C-alpha cells in the first residue's frame, strides 16, 4: 500500500539521521495526484489513513492538512513526468551548506547521483510559498536533487527507495565537502571528468541478465 510506503520512508529518514521530528516531508505520485505526509504530525504516530491525498488541482479532502510544503510537491509532479517520489529534509549538513547559499560542486564523482555535474542551491523564499516552488523547479532542471537556501534539501526521483538513497548520499556528500573546506580548497572535477562519470552512471548498478554461454 503506497500510503504505508510513504510512512516507512518518513520513518527511515529519521532513522538515518537526515530528518528530525516533524520537519521535512515525503510524497509519492498516485494517479493524477499524490499522497503526502500531513502537516505537524510526528511520523511515529502516523497511520495509513493520515496520509493526505492531494488532487491534480491542489485540493484535498479529510480532517488533516497536507504538509505546508505541498505546493512544490504538486508543482514538481506537474512538470516532471520522470518523478514519482519526492523527499524534503532539513538534514544537518545539507542545510548547513544551504544556509551558506552555495551550490555543491563536483568535488567528488558521486555528485552525479543527483543527475548532473553539480547540485544547485535554489534562492531563498518563504516556506510553503509559490516563489519557493518556482525556485525549486528551476534548480531541479535536469537534476534529481537541489538545496534550498536557508532551508534544506529536495530530492525528486523515480520511486521512494531511490529518493531516500539519493537524499542520504547527498547528506554524506555535504558533510564531506564541509569537512574538506576546513582543511583547504577541494579540487573540483572538470566538466569532462563529470561527463565521463554521468555516462557510466547510465548503467551503474545494473546487472547483465544474460547467461554466460
């Protein structure tokens, strides 16, 4: 059941240490709309019936309100056919970098996990606003993740499992980058080097199903 998968993902975010309390949110595409965690409720107390169904027009029914960030979830699903799951976190290291309003450059080849040569930081806008949604969509162009200035991180992926894995990887990358900056200026991979990595990532982790002859 998709609602239960949303809850499991939200709980796993906290277990991994990339989210705390009721901050952050999780959604999954369902039909022309999506399911999303409700506003202000502790993940530990969530039941499948608490997950809010938001329709294509942004409306919803039921006693619980969707996450205050439902708008960028809605808008991302509208413009990105390749996205079926979205995770938003206030993880410690990604948020630290976001508060510096810095992109995460290709200091490590695993930056490619987000689909491009870097991870952009979207300009600041008030949480829940249309401006924030617009900025996020622009920062996510040709990417699976972005930072939000003075706020946190968004990951938009094919499914909940991949979204969670990418979010966790980005948090580790942000920690590594911030640690490296304490020692010196990290060497940045060139566009050509990142192009080679991105090409390799097209088949990364895919097993050849052909039997040996």
